[in-house]
C-alpha cells in the first residue's frame, strides 16, 4: 500500500513538473502577432488652445473640436515573455483651430494628415496568468471577474519613428503664410493594456504620445512657443497571434 502511494505521489509530481515546464514555453509557440488599431487622435500645437495661466495641466485643450481619427497596423515579435519588438505603421488626421482657446480672434485653422512609421519596444510590467495555463491553451479557462483579471497584460512602450505630414490651412492661415508639409523625427511613448481572449486573439487599449522634433506640424510657430508639437493616438486594438513554425518563422497553417 505504501509503495503504491509513493508511486502515485511520484507520478503526480513528475506530471506537474512537466506541465509547468511546457506551460512556461507556451508563449514561444506564438511569437508573432499582427495588431490593428483604431481610435481618436489629439493634437497640441501652436494653433488653438488656452494659455498656460488659464489651463492647468492642459486639460482645457482636450476638446471634441480638436479630435480626429487614426489607424495603425503593427507587426510584433516576442523576444522574451516580457519584451516585444514591433514595427508600427500609422495614418491619421489631426486638427488645430482657434475657435476655442485664447486666440479666437486670430481665426487660424489647420487640418493635418500624417503617416508615421516607427520601431517600438514594449515592456510588460504585469503579465497575464491565463497564457501560462494548460487549460487556456486548450481553449478552456476561468470566466467571470477573476478570469478577467487573470487575462490582463499591462505594458509600457517607447521607440523612434518619423512623421510625414501635409497641412491644409484656412484663408486666414494662408494669408499669414505657412509651410504645407514636411517630415520630422518623433519619439513615441505610451501605456497599453491587453485582454488575452483566446490563444489566438487579444483585445486591448493603448494611449501614446508622439513627441515631435518640429514646432511646425500645424504650419505655424508662435513666438511664445517653448516646446515642439505633440500628438496622441488613443487606440482600441485587435491582435491575431501566428503560430511559430519549426524554423522559427511564422506559420500560416
């Protein structure tokens, strides 16, 4: 009887260790991800907005009239369980207007279209527990609020990129004179969260600022400006994960 109990215990122990080892490698089976994002954009330039003395933390500059939309396509590669590299291609529209702010009488208005390629690194400071679950890998798992918390990732990201921009100004801005476009380097910095919905699909939300190396994204630079232009993407994301083939490349089977 004792021998049977010992054998049963050893069998369970070895099975648990092998399961833990295989679960720890599950992320390696899907190193490649394709991510599509869509959401609003916000722009902070020299046209529109309130003076700093009337605008604590810049919150009054966040308005519907300055909001437009953008989209992006990303290809990700998981270097480790906590670190991703991604190539990001973004397109969006930005808007700047004096209709609301400290310079309403000036009357400038600019519509800007942007295209932004960027190389980005992601660091996951909180990793989900579901992805390391054997049941999850088989399409099963916890449901409800506890299951939701187990399925969430939180990450920070930054990198380097460039933005090509084209500007269309109203009559008053044309009379003043402006450059109709250009190119600038940008530094993306942001925060995101991901819900691990299934072994192949994630849903998420990401907010990120782009700190440009130009003060002319809206075609106008104020003599009182003390910083370069900034714009933001707020993206709702959909992720599809590709299986890693035996050769280390993505498998489309």
